[in-house]
C-alpha cells in the first residue's frame, strides 16, 4: 500500500493513496498532525466535555450537548451506517484510525497549556463532530424569541423582527453557466458565512486515489469533502437553505415515585427515559446533569420542576416557588413545562454520511444529484456543474411534514396535531439568464422555512453579474468583496425626511445623504453611518414599548443570543423603520437624538474610519495560548471591510459592538474549464499549529479579498513524505 503526502506553497495537503480506505486513513493522520488541538476541542465539544479544560464559560454548551443527546445520536447513526452502508462505515473507521495515529504523536503547545493529553476517537466521533457543528444551524432557538415577541407585542411582532438572527449561519453562492463565461464552461463561486474560528472551520485539501481526485474544503474531524469540492469534471457547493427542520415542544412533566412522566397528545402520562451525567468544570465543581427524553425528543431546557433554581415555565411565564401552578394556569395536575427538541437524526438515525463517498466518486452532475439525495443534516441549497454542461440547483436534506404552527412557535406536546407525518420532497430550481444565486434569501427553499436572510446580498450579486455578459474565474473576487449596503436605505430615507437640524448635526445629515453606501474599512462616512445606526438601535431597544423583551425567561445560557433584544433590533432595523406604525414609538425623534449624538462624537474624532472599530474577533478555544511562538504573534483584530448585509458579509451587532465574529470562513471559485484555474482562500492558514509558517499566512490574502491558486499539477508540489 502506497500513500504519499505533498504540500503546495501554502502548506495545503495533497494526499495520494492506492485506495479510498488508505486515503481516508491518511486524511485522518494529516488532519491530526495539522489540527491536533482543534480536533481535541471538537471531540470534547461533541461529547459535552469541553468545560473540563475550558472552564465555566463552556458549561452551558456542554449541558446542552448532554441533554440533546448529541454523542448518543452519533452512536446510533454510526450503528445504522454499519448495517446499511458497511463500506462507508469502514471508510469512517479508517479515517478515525488515522486521527488516532496522528494524535498519538501530537505536540501542539495548547495541550501543555491546559495539562491535557490527546484522547482517543471512537468510530462515531466524526458523526458527533458533524452533528455538534450543525445542530444550531436551523436556528431552533429563534422559536423561543418568536414566542416571546408574539406574547409581549402580539403576533405581528414576529414579522417585524424577522431577520437573519444572531448565531444563524449563511453563505453566498452563485453559479454562472457556460454561456455566460469566457471559456464556455460554468463557474461556481461563493463564501460560507460562519463564526470565524482560529484554526479555521474549513480545511483546504486534495484527496486522490485510484477511484477519484478531488480538491475542496473539508471539515476537520470529518472524512471526505462534503460542502465544496471539484473532481475535475464536476464541482459542487452549498449554502444554508434556512429551512426549518427542528421542533421545540412544550412538555408537561411530573415526577413519580419511580421516575419522570410526560403528558402525551392522547392524554396519557408516559414514562420518560432518564439518567444523570456528571460534567466536570475546570476551576469549579462537577455539575450533575439530569438527562430526560420524551417521545418527542430530548428535554433541552427545564424539567419536572421547571427551568431550575426554583423557577417554573408556565406558557412562557416564569413563576416563583410561592405562586400557584394549578389547573387555572392551563396545567394538568400542576405540572410545569419543559422544552423537548425533535431533530431528524435523532428520529431517523441518519446523518447523511452515505453521501460522502459518492460525492468523491462523482463524475457528472447526475452523480452529485444522486449523492445529495442521501444528504440529511444540515439542510442546504446545492449548486453543481460539470464539463458536459450539466447544471444543478436544488435543496438537499430532511425536512419533516407537520403542522405549520410547529415552524413558527413552540408546539404543545399534550395536544394532537403536532406530530411528524413524513418528509418534504426537496425542491429544485433552474437558472435565470444563465445564473443561479443563493444567499439565504427566500428562493428555492421558501416552502421549507420560516425566516430567511434579507434579499440584499442575493439581489446585489445578481445585479453585479448583470453588468457584463461574460465572466471568468479570475473576475469573481470582485463579487466576494463588494461592500455596497442596500439595507442602509430605510435609515437614510428617514434621515432625508428629518428637518430642522443645525450645525454639526445638519452637516452629518448632508454628508450621509451623499455617501456611496459602501462599508469600506477606510471610509469615514461608513464609520458615521454605523455609529448613527448603533445610536438609533440603542434608543429603540431602550424604548418602554419593548420593556417586556429586555429580560428573557430563564432559558439556558446557550440560547440567550437568540433572545437578546438589542441584536434583534439591530438586525431587524430596516423592518422597524419601514413599518407604518411601531407601537407608538416616535422614530423621528429618536433618530434626531441619534444624529445629534453621532455629530458630537465625530466632532471629537473627525478622521475616524469604519475599520477603526469594525475588526475581526475570531473565536479561539484558548484566547491566549501559552504556546504561541513569540516571533509569530496572533494578529490582533485586523480592520475589516463589509457589513452584515453586504456581499462581503462581516457581521457585527449594531448597537452592541462593531467587532465581527462572523464572516467568510472560506472563499472559493470552481472553474469547470480548467480546474487549475480555480481559486480559494481561508481566513488564517492550512496549519493549526501556533508559530507554524502556514498558521496565518493566508490572512493577508483574505483581508485584501485575494485568492490563492488551486494547484493540481503534482510536479509543482513538494513531497513531504511517504507513509506506509
């Protein structure tokens, strides 16, 4: 058996082996060498054990993972995979064997910093990592927000606040057919928007064996190339479909002498699966977690006593211990409420790993299409093209058929009519004038979702593509880096109608009305607009009309980003400003106050630019790892172009912070004419080792909107080793 490791100029691994099994083992080995600490963090996060070395800040996540049964679901899915697709199960095992071999020799400095030794991966660990990475992608905590908004402000508030909320994940993706390119072959381009992490969430890699030769972006800890790949004859990419495929059920639970029971839709109390698990916390006491699972799914918040600490959740209200919880509150036998999560892999024991090998083996669009028929989690929009002119634009994944109300709000578990009754057929779409665009807006997946991203990014990409008839792969970075902010219009329209300003406030108004609406890092006007926007957001969020939403119910901390009022106002600002009436709020008065505050701010700092405050703030498991090499410091919060609704989507939280934790986790351009003309970049580098030459060497490219070439000629690569 021959296996070979090559590297390109950016340290990207190009792996070659005789068979798919040998290649999977080699992929696991090289990933463990390059990303040992990252893999260890992801393994612990998937098991709900990260607080053991990251401390109390990680506890809420760990408790959620335990209660949601992530690791147990992965085990179930792997057992089903062994029965239904033993070839893929063996392939995953080979990857895990490679990971364990690589971790055995790992010397990442972070291990010493926290006194941790690499642990052992199990065959189902890649499935657990995949599920833990994506379980919040559908944004089910947004249902908690919609429940609160509707209860406090009425049903109309749900639409007013509809937006791509905090914590959701998106992407830009566009497919240009051959009749719109200079080569006559299609181009696929885009950039997934996720929390930017260091090391990065995507791994540039090439996998070649006797069966296939694929370049693409892999998820560290998961074999193959799932999301973005190019085989030479066919290429594919995905964006988040924004589908709603997870349900939250309000459960009525009660303790009995022998356990816990839940009330079902038939009026019968039934035994709930129950056990406890200890969660260790570095620097703190071990926490005992009660894990409950009803017929709907795992209980992720609350229990027989409510949400904890003497509080009980009753139809959205938190009541203290001294308050009655009798039938007058709509309860049965005084039972308080808890929340159970129903999600497809827990129901079907299928994470869609059966799609991974067929994707690597794909030669034409039809092969990619068949592979994505096996896709399960998360639900994505797929775009693909091949060298014979084949094109694909479809949704892939599992979305349950159930009552429409399940998608918008919490479903009462004790009432009939909220059961899952089957699965949606995945919709498909064609191209318009040779172009397909998906940027999380309402589109091909509309029938499957509740809330989508605003259409600004998708509309802007279409408008840019319409500016010329023929495009090349090298033209695409200009789209990746476009900073036009269409969502500025509602605020600027109200500013235009604001009269009676004098002095610096009047000057600010005139300046912003002349502004080109580009959120460039060196723009003084963009800085003024962002400051004005934040000042207005804070005033709206502080208005007494929204007072009921300022303190969310006592849900677990991991869900609080979806329940925070200030980000909700910031991301829904254009809806709130365009609404005919907004709960009696005098928006023009608040805008006047915000203009005057902003004018005063910039009188003291007239040269301030957007990039002074809009800077990158990536997530790191150890913010200050002691092993960081002194001659290769982590770049401190570099300035960023873009904004939330720009094609260059670098998301800050208006009114809260200009720092951006989310943005393009990679950029790619797949050229079907010549794979070697394809391009890509990641925010940091191919290596996860602090001080390594390829740890952060792609960051300057990423910041400037440049991409590196995809190298496919083995003669241009440097051979690192043979691995027998």
